C-alpha cells in the first residue's frame, strides 16, 4: 500500500477507495467472527483452514493482518486489523490441528514487524487515536489469555536492540499509564480501562508471565497510584440513565470499568497468598478503612442501577411504535421498512387479532355500529395507540380489553431480533455493550428516507422509540459496570480475608465499618428484590446483581469472624427470609435464581451459627438480651416455611435441612416448631433421600436433622409416619461395610488422597432409632418399633454391633505381631462415638425385657462378653500409663475432621493426668497435624508412640478420654440392666440360678474403673478448689461419679451372687481414695447428690468403712 502513493498509475481517490474497501472487508470479518459462538467453532473446519492456515496464497490471513496493523497511513485499517487478529487469537485456541509453529503461524520476521508497530503505537500519545490504542491493548489482552506463545514472541529478546520491545520497555510503558491513572480516569477512562484489562489478563495467567509481573506488582508506587485512581471514582455520583447521552453513558461506564479492572484484588494471583502483594492489599484496605473511601466503595457498589421503569417505558414505546406500524401496513403503506421487519409486524398482528380481548372489542364496536371490516380493526388499533401513548406519558390504562392488549404487547418482546445477548467478553467495548441494536433498527425502519416521504409525520413516533431505547441501553451500561465493580470489590475482601488467615497480624476491617456496610447492603438487597418482583421477563440483570449482593454480604459476614451483634444477626435473618421467600416462589427457577438462593443459604448458615451465641443463659441474662434473642427466634420461626420450600429443590435440599437443624436444636422450642414443620416440610421427601442418594456425603447431614426431630415425641411420630424405619433398613442394606466403618490404611503416607474421609452412617442411624424409642415413651407405639427393629439389628446386623463392641488388642513387645495388631489399635473420635451410639441403643432396647428375651435367643451372652472385654480394656488405663516407658500406647486415636485438628492445637481443660487423660495424648504421637479444607486430612503414622515424657495433652486428647469414659458408663449401665433383670427373676423364683445369671466383670476390672474415676474427680476438684468449676468439667465429674457408682454396684452383685469379697489391701487403698475424694468435693454443691448416692453404695459394699474412717 505504501508504494501506491508514489505510483503514477493510481490516483489519491483510488487509493482512498481501496483503503475504504479493505477497512470494510476487515469490519465484515470481525462481525462474522464475533457472531460465531465458541460452541460452533468445532463445526467450522473450513473457516479454520481459510483463516488460520499458513498455506493460503498469495499471503496467509494472519500475515496480512499483521501487515495492515503496520499501515500507519490508515488508522481505521489498523484498528480493524487489530480487532480481527484479536478474534483469531480466540479461534486459534480452539484450532490446534491447523497451527504451524508458535504464535499463530507467524514467522520471526513478521513477529518483529508486528512488535515494532505495536511498540510505536503504544509509545505515541494515546489521545491522538484512542480507538487504535484500545484495539492494540485488546489484541495484547486476547493474546495473553488465548495465545501465550504469541505474546511471549512479542516480548522476545532475539531481535536487534533498535527494533526490540523488551520486557523492561513494556513494563515502563504500562507503569507510565498506571502512574497517570488519576488523570486518565477523568480524561481518558477508556484508555486506562484497556491498560488495566491487559494487566488483569497477565495476572490471571500469572504462571506464564511471572518475569513481566514481578517487578511491576511488587512496586509500592504501582499499588499506591492504582489505589488513588480507584479512590477518585468513589467521588462520582451515580448518574440518572434517563438524562445521559450515549457518549456520557459510555464515559461513566469506562470509569466504572476502571474501578472494576483496577480493583487490587483482581491483580493478585489467588494461588500466591504468601506474595508480598497481599501486604499491599492489606495496607490499602486499612488506609481506606480509616478514611471514608472503603465505606463509599462498599455502599456505592451495593446499589443496583438497574431501573425497571426505564426498561418498562422502552417496552411501552416499542408497543406504541408496533401498533402504529401495523396500522400503516394494514392500509397498504409499507414505506421503506425492511422485509424482515414487515414479516415480524405481520406475525404480531396475527397473534393480536386472535386474542379474546381483541375479539371482545371487535364485537363491542360492531354492536355500536362504529364501522365494519378493516376500518373497524383500524379503529381498534387507533384507540389502542392512544391508550399506549397515555400509558407512556404516565396515565394508567383501566382494567379491561385494552389493558389486556397492552399487556400482551409489552410482554411480547417486540424487538427481540434487535436485542443483543452479550457475555462478559474481555474484548467487548462499551459502545458495543447494549440491549437494543439501534443502528440495525434504524436500518430496518429506513428512517433516513422518512423525511422525503409521507412517513415524515410518523418520524416523531420513531424518534420517541429510539429515545427510550437509548435510555434503556444507557441504563444497562451503568448497571453492568456497577456489577463489575461489585465483583472486583468482593475479590479484594476475599483476598484480604485469606491474607489475614496467613498473617500473624490482624488485617480485618473495623467492626463498626463492616456492621454499617452490612446494614446498608441489606437495605439495597431488599430494594433489588422488589425490582425482581416487578421486572418479570427483564430480570436477568437484576438476578446477576442480587447474586453479587448476597455474595458481598457473605464476604462481610466472614470478615466479622463471628464478632456480630444480635441486631445485625436479626437483620441478616430477615433479609434472607425476604429473599428466599420471593425466589422460592419464582417460577421457573432459573439458574441465576438458584445461585442467589445458594448464597442466601450459605449466609444463613453463618448467621444462624452466630445467632446461637446470643442464646440467654438461665439466671445470667438481662431483659434486653432476652428480648433481642426473642426477636431472633421469631425471625427464625418465620424462616422455617421458606426453608421447607427450599428443601424441595434438589440442589438446595441439604443446605436447607442443615439450617433447619441448626434452628431447631439451638434457637426454637419444640412446641413452636413442630406445627410449622408438620405443615410445611415434606418429610417423606427427605427420608427417601436416605436410600435414594448414592453419595454418602449428604447422609450425615440428613441423619443429624432426623436425629433432632426424633428427640421430640411429635418429631418421632412424624418420622414413623414418613417411613423412616423402612428407609433405615434400606440404607444399612445398600451401604457397603467400608462406608459404615471405614478403616485407615496402616502404611506410612504423606499423600492425603490415599486416606478416604470417613462417613460414619451406622452410629447416626442407630442414634435416630434410639431417640425415637425414648421419645415415644412406654406406650404401644414404642413397643411396636422395638419389636420391628430388634430382631433385624441382632440378626442381620449383628456383625455391626460386634464390630463396635470389639476391644483393641493390647500392645505387645513381640515385633512380629505389632504390625498385625496396629490396624486393630487404630481408631478415631468418630469411631468412638459410633460405639457410644451402639451402646445407647443396646441400653434402651434392654429395658424392654420381654422383647429383649424374645429377640436375643441366647445371643445376649456374647454381647455381655464383648462388653466386659471392652470394659476390661478401659479399666487398665492406669496400668497402661505406668507401662508406657516399655511399650507402645494402647491405641492410636487420629484426628479426622477440621474441628478435631483445631482441637489438637488448643490447651487441655481437664486438670488431670490420671487414667485415660494421661494415656490419650500418647495416642496422637507421631501424627502430622495438618488439615486442608479441600482434601482429606493428611496423616502420617509412626510405628510406635512411646516415650511417656514427650506426649503433650491437648483439648483433643481430653475429648478422646471423655469419650472413652462415656463408653465405660454405657457399658456399665448395660451390665447393670442385665444384673437387675436377673435379680428380679431370682426374687420371683426365690433362689439364684447361677446357670442363668448373666456374666459379670471380675472385681479387678471394676476396681480399675473405680480408681480412675475417683482419682480424676479428686484431681479436678483439687485444681478448682478456689474457683467455680466450668460446666464442661462439672459434667465430666458427674459422669465419673456415675461410673464409680455403677462399678461399685456391680462389685456388690459379684459379692452377693458369687461370694467374691475384695482383699484387705484393696479395702485400705480404696478407703484412702474415698477419703480424699470426699474431702475435695465438699465445696462443690452440684456434686453432692452424686456423692450422697456414692456413700450409700459404699456403705452396702463395705459396711462400717465410712464410720471407721471418720466419714459419715
């Protein structure tokens, strides 16, 4: 092309015509490529071959485009060539078979030529040709996303220095624009937006552009200047779309895009949270929080700029114009309308005249003799036109046929062919971001010719339509830009939260600031929901913003880390209730609706958990806090119907019942929630999920919810009516044994993927069954449940009960047996709880004597033997503690869940190192205490856990020890029930039949339990003699006193039945322990009832002991 200017064969006009032709061809190519969706690319191999093949003659398309980008005499050609090449970068990402070499088939010489041209364009003042600058930056952005090899070649250093665009040059040029961001955001926001989008693309693909980014983003000045430009945008007042011209709307849009693209969170790789960039983010946020910048950012970005009135007026104007066009076409005057536009109007008219409302008007007008045939139709259309015109001017159409016709036209989406559905395209310019394509609409109207025909009188109607459509476009521009800002701000808050988790210094935002923002966002959320109710078919923009607002609330609540006020919790609960009620009633449930509902449910889980902390403690709560929590309770009660509706949606079922479970367990009384659950919850739908769902991940949450219901009689009756027993049987039958009681691999491993996260279904299932039986009481309904389930459990599932009653094998010094026994010694806190649930069920069933005897059929002897063996293992706690220096710990109890790993880092709360409180710390020795939320726990187990001096107690070791003593309590209770039953039979017969009397533990087993319980209670009371005992510790003492009491009772039974008396040395040692116990418990009033009962059984077993020791 350059040679044409010096050739005598071509005139300047011919050259300009050729340039215009080339520019038009490039424009057409861009339009074609832009209209092809990515899903259609694989079906267009011919297009691939034509556009990307290097074998095209005389010159490949890509090579021609790079040449046109260098053609500086025609900037329009450069712009269009850059736009087409940007699209081809995307296409090339889907066309690997057609690529030759790197960088979309360009040779080294062509790469150098393109590099030099781009360098020259960027180095020039961007204000001289903004379109060209933006097109080039968009090309680089597209290459960064889709053709990294192409971009890498652009920054290569093999070219001569005179023509090289080095990495340092690129950094310097980009930093210049960032440093001038305060000026550019006012004067040329489009330029700044393109620069920031390129930086954002580099950061999103950071692994490939590390060298380019490191120097730039670690610069303190870079972040300061970027933050300054964002701060300036907070001073902008949100404009009214109805008062903006097209140019003004685009200007505001670019400013919002600057704020969104430059949001500091968007320029940090999420995977590099240890990066020093995060410290810059924290510093910026802290400085913003001290001023009004962050508050203004949060509050301004939370406001939805989608104006439903503007969109409605645009649809009314479209209806008005359509009626006028139909009237013109009926009269035979098509004017300059396009064929497609005429066909659309004809189709609309056919639908309109077939409506009952139109027929009603036709009959009414005919009855009054207004006119006939076509003239009557014209008369109806004319009246409809003036009704619509009045509605556009603010007058409401009265209910009736005209209202129905008006509503039909408004809902018909008349200009559907002139609407554009756009994605968040990185190459999309603000001027291409519109709802209605006004250029095409003008062309279909032939509006330019109306001034020269009889249609001139109708031009005002067309201009009115275009005016309202332009307002709708401006509104969409601002609304979509505001949404981008909101999403960028959420990224910042999320990264700040992540940085705070990894930092030793707190970087959380001030509490008052966050609470204020939560209140404001809740208000904006309600207003946006109101828009959704009124938006009907035009609700996509509203739904997008609702989802973003909900996610923002979630970010803010997480930033509070539980430091909420009761009034804020109540406000959040009310907001969620309003949103869920509206969206759960929405039909159909669109994907965006479901996403917003998911965020609302996640927000509810956090809020309900925080609200539980405000539950008043009896005797310690003031009137104000009780009233405030009462408001929370009322709000939660109002939430239940909406949550029940959400549980019907498969995607939200588990989240919904989890929240319902939290509310029922911690906030509401059964008398308030049972009627609501009965009326609104389809419990059978939830129960069926027990055996219909093949994923075990959701089963624990379902069973926990059913367990909450089962603890109340009304809930237990609901479960039986919904077929729970049948579903429980199917669940136990379908689940494999490895899911019911998973076993960890014994091999050493550092790979967390080799350890499957266990889901203990058996224990939760039997816990629900146990609670149902207990809640139903002693009536016939309870007996029916027992008769139904007991034979099934002790026949088909006997192996399960036997498994959880199996005692670990004690460690041996025989190295050949160690490895085989290690597998059996390994357990977890969840597995111990499974044993607890199994024993609770056995104790409850054993109370039903007749059903027990009928179902067991001599199987109870094996149960008692297993129980005694497990009790013997527990009773040897003190002995094992003394032997730890020579052998391994009795078993290894591994933390599994995140909460348990956190327990391992907390200090112990039980002030004793006796019994299992001394043993359990050795059970986690040699374990790598690490947890990742997205993977199962990574556990490394050593062959042995020895060296008693190195074990450090923790909160987790205390919880494990308490769980072991809960098991011992239930074992003793079960054996006491068996002994009581035998004693009653002996009384009825008048003699003791030893052959029928149940097995009882040997005295030394019972002595071990008595010693552990008494010594631990003594240690705890001694440590708390000068202060009030915590409730958790007090409950432990009461549990251990019950253990001592039952162990003494069973020892009394052994004496009376078998005549085995304790040896003299045992009596002396026990007397010393009891004396110490009674001395230290004197100041603890809550323990005295248990102490009194303990004295009574001691007096029966050891007559005169208390008197001889001076204790009464």
